[in-house]
C-alpha cells in the first residue's frame, strides 16, 4: 500500500510541475487590404482662348484613364473635343497604340501606360502638332512589404511645334518657336514613397499664341503616359486567446520576465519528466511484489 501511495503522489507532483509551464498561444491572421493602381495615356488641363479671348473654353481631356483595385485596361486610339474648331470635332490625340492598364489585389498593385507614334494637337495649330513621339511608356509597381518602383522610358524621337527636340532625362527642356509659342517639357518624372509610386513619361507646360495675333491662345499642361500605384497592406499576425491551463495564475515573483517564464523553466520540465518516470517505476514494482506474495502463499 505505501508503494501505491508513493506512485500516486509522484504522478500528481509531475502534473503540478508541468502545469507551471506557460500556456501556448495560437496565432491568427488579420485580413490584408487591396492595393490601388491607375494609368492614363493622355491628360490635358488647358485653357483655350479664341478671337482675342472673346471665346474661352477649357480643354480637359483624359484618354484611357483606368483605376483599380479591379483589373482594368483601355486601348482607345483617339481623343476628340467638340466645340472649339468651328463646331467640328477636334482630334487632340491620335496614336497607333495607346494602352493604359491597372491591376491590384492583396499582394501587388501595378499601373502601366504605353503610347506609340502619338500626335498631340491643340486648337489654332491644326497644321502643326504640339508634340509627336515615337514611343513613351510608364510603369509603377507596389508590392506588399517591398519598396515601390517607378519607371518611364522614351524610345525614339520627339518633335515639339514641328521641331525635333533633344530631351534630357529627368530634366526640363524648353522649346521656343517665335512664330508659334513656347513649350517646356519634363521627361521621365518619377517619385516613390514607402507605399506609393508614380511615373510620368512626359509633362508639357504649354504657352501657344500663333503669330501673337490672339486668334487662338492655349495655356496649361499636357501629360503623356502616367502610371501610379499604392501598395496593399500586408496581413498582420495577432495573438488569439490563450490555449492551455485555465487555473488562476499565482502572482509572479518580481524577478521573472513579463512573459511569465524564467531561466528555471527547463529544470521544471526536466524535473516533471523524472517524477513521471519514478512514479511509473513505483507502480510496476508494487505489482511485482503483489504477484510474488501470491506465489509464495500458494
């Protein structure tokens, strides 16, 4: 009988020691947010004045302007404005290729725009294009947890008000044509932050007054091939309610760490295992002794 009591006491002590171990904490993921992206091949913000400013009209055109989180793309090749050319439709842009694409999900957001063999015109200069370009592209990529990137490229030649222009990457170029006007161009403008990116292939500041006759004046800005993005927020891991012993914890000694553990934890675990083994051995020994006593009695 004493041996049986010893075994029971040993097993109970082992369970008590293991109960001192900190409870396991499960981890749960919170939902990630979807990113954002946008692209446009042409955007104008111009003021057009006709006949010595007796007639004024804003020239606001956006061609293939797309936004995401849902995937979107457009490929229209012309942008037309009504009411500024004697009542006839006026073609602001013509291109062989004009593509804007935007896509976004919970891992990545990307905007992309591309123009090939594009010609931009403004009222009063129907015979002379404001600008012609062989190809310009812009791309902005924002991935969760990564640094956003923005790139713009100019491929081939550029002509402004009928003159071939030599542009400096990342700088400003001014084209001044005495009989027509002045255009300032910014090539490959890009910007990034920790979560956003933007790229513009060409941005033009326009001031046109043919022959200074005030027959047709155009002031404002033109943007070609722009792409933007905003990165999705990565999923965060948050602790869920603790899983383990539900006994009320006793006050922690001041020297223990905030996590509830200490340097003695490995020794407690090892001691518990030894006590379990000792308890099991005591039970086996008691059973053997009882079996031997019955044999002798027989």
